[in-house]
C-alpha cells in the first residue's frame, strides 16, 4: 500500500521519503544502499540488511530526544514488515507493539528513559498505585515523545569517534527539519558525541555548559555530570535545545540527572 506523505510538514516528508527509499531496499532483499555507502565512508559496522530506525513515537510531540544511532539487537535485525505502512505503524507505536503486546519484552534502556523523562512533565505518566503502571508508563515513554536517530542505521556497539561535518551534514539537516516541523517544549541531544557537533559556530549561536554533582542514596555523587543548553539557527528560526552529555553513563542516578537537566533547560 502506498503511504501518502502529503499531510506532513516538509521536514517530516523528507524523513519519510528517505525511510521509504531504505525500506524499499529491504523489501527487495538487497543491502540498504545508503547504509552500505555510509559504512564504507566511516568504517562503521552498520547493519546494511536491517530496516533502518529513523524515529519512534509521535512526530508532533512537544518532547524530542535525539540519539546518534540505534543499537543492533536480534529483534531489530530480524524485524520484517509487510509493507511501508506496517513499518511506519511499528515505529509510531513502538511502545505499544513491544511493551503493550509482548509480556516477555524487556529493555533496561527504556526503563532508564522513564526515569530521565519524569521530571519534564511532558508525558502523562500514571502513578505507581495504578495496576500495571510500569508497562503503561514504558509504552507512554516511547509513544508519547519523539525519538529521532541522527544515523538511522544500527550498529552492534555505539560508535566512539569524531565524525566529519561533511559526513553528518545531511543527517543533521534531516533531524533539524523534523524538529522544526512542530512546536517543541524540549529538544534534547543525548550523548557526549553531540558535544563537539553542537559547539558554537555557524549552526549554534549560543551555548552554556554546566557541570554538577547529583544526590544519591549515599549522599552526593563522587562523579561530576554534564548538561549544556544551546541555541541552534535553522532556516531563519531558532531552536532551543539541550545536550545531555552524561545520558549514557553507566550507573548514573538517572532520576536525579533528569531533574537537574529539566532545571537547567533554557
């Protein structure tokens, strides 16, 4: 079935057109051409025969998280879809299809997101007193926000390297177009990889960096954590955003980190 993209703003249409091109490669049983090209250019071990993950959740959500790229899992590598419409629904309702329908589904990363997002008051999480609250909140954390991947192609491990501006330029353009398509209350780039990519220059007009310790069960954290606020110029408009550099640190007190990031945002 042909999915019409006419109803969407231009930035969303661009993402959908690129996703369709990649998905058509998968439907035809061939390597995703753009994934293979990017893998050769960067030396990254990108999954070239798996459906890409450009986004999950609600395109119009007031809350956007941006990650570098998805991590390759058995489930992701084995995912198949009847057509592009099914592919889109699986990503629009990613939480529902996993936490809502599969009682055996597990993801520590999704639990981490719930803890981070609670302080932003942008998602209607149900209280712990509600029966089944954990899985309900996990569905909402995935489906009521928009998560966008800068590079939509999965890799077994997350790349830890500098990327050239030329390599990432078209991907940044796509992501910023998606962000600018609707009003947003919060835009957060997750991971230290965005630290250099969002330094002050032609793209970023202002930036403020913060370093802090966090409360823990034992008192105050020994480790120091980071968060930055940035103003991005995009096609004559300004996008206010944050960089959660410490998001991926193992063992971080995530609820406290989310609260501090919310406090410092803007």
